[in-house]
C-alpha cells in the first residue's frame, strides 16, 4: 500500500479507469495541460493523450451537455465542474437529461456519467466556490450522490462511480484534499455505492454525517469519550440513495442520534435522515434527533467563514443535549 492524500487517491482512480476502459473520457476546465485547479488530473493528458483527457471552454452547460451526448454513444464521460457552486449553469443537463435517461428510453439507454466536483468550506475560497449543494442533487430521482471522507474511500468509490451505468455526482470536499494521508492500495478496488460505514463504534449516541464533518465528528466523539459518553460515528459516504439499514441499526443500538452536515439546516440531507429515523426507528429513541448544521443564510465571505461553519465543539454541545434530554 501507499500513503496517499485524497487528491492522489482520486488521480489514481482516474488513471486506473482510463487504463481499464478506452471509453472513459476525462474533460473540463483546465483539466488537461494544467491538471486541474487542484491537480486531480495532473499527468493524465500526457499519459493518455488529448483525445481522452482534454480541456473544454469555460461553459458548464456545454461540459455536461457534451457528457450526455457521449454517454448516449457508449462512452463513460467523467466531466469536472471546477467548483460545485457553478452547478446551476448545468442543471438542465443533470436533472433534465442525465437523471431521466434510463426512464425516458425504457431502459434502452443509460447515462454512465460521473460528474466530479470540489466543494466545501474552511479553505477561504471566493464566493460561489464553497457552497454545499448536495441537497439539490439528492432531491433529484435518478442521480446517485457520493461524498467520500477519506483517501481510501475516495479511490474505491470513484472507481465504482465510473463503472456505474447510472449518473453519479461525485463531490470532493476541498478541505480534505491534502489534509491527511492514509494507506491506499495501489491496485484497483471498489467500494459499494449506497453503503455507509461505521467509522467509530459506540453505544450511547449515533452521530450520522458525511464529508469533512466525519473528521469533526470523530474528534467530537474522542472528546465525549473522556466524559464517559460513547459515540458511534456513521459515515454515509453516499447521500443518495441513503443506507437506511445501517442508520437504523445504529440508532436501535444507541437509542439516541444527531445528524451533522456542513450545509445550512434547510439544505443538505440531514432532514431526510431524521425523517427516515422517525419513520423506521422512532420507538427506539429516548430523545429527539437533533441536527448540527450551518445557519440558514447564504454562504458568508471568508472573513466570517470560521464562525459560520459547524465544528466539533458544536457537535459536542448538541450530543450532550441529546444525552441529557
């Protein structure tokens, strides 16, 4: 195994699938010669050529429109939206075309498209770069929405996404790109899309989360342990479809839960997780399911970012409310 950052694991996954399948194409703004803003595609154009890894105009609607057409011709496009805040420019291609293709054609055509994009706060980006818009994607039937929290998960999930015959929105939190390293197999492997993982075992409280908030939740759980509170941390990994079975199994064990997301309370997918728990495990609960989220305002400018984003202290405070209810 090799020690990899998340960005290295993503590059490795792309290289693996470009080698495995000549129908895999990688394209987007600056992904070719420059290797992308974060260098996720560095070296891939040189290795696989300009017909397989190529730059596009600065036009998100054209990027994903091209992806739809290529998928209909049997290719497996992996377009990059340079920052996910720019997804509004291409919503028709995603929600109006990709998500409906299998149904529209009676199963005779699919959209084997993996839309990669960085998102997330904590790195002082300009406006429209850090927004957590996964809730918009998760509310559209026909899309799978994947958000890895570790380098190991990023590689395995990205390979699975590229091989999937349905469209996958693959979101990569910018703060996680180079924040830590992890052992990642150099050979190919896959992780099942739609399957959550218990990142930390516990018996008193379930913390259900995804993306960068997984690391914050683990830190909070370690601090809670010092006070005699055993918190279990569930990494959803896929926010659509949800792994409801893993969520319910954890809640039935701990009898208490909080849901943590970086997105605003009215956004993200926390409300849906709470609803699923209430539908399926309400009689197991000994306290209401609470949420840790950002405030319901537009994403602030960078000077106010640290105060706006939820952190591990917020998770600890909310966990104690549920424990002592």
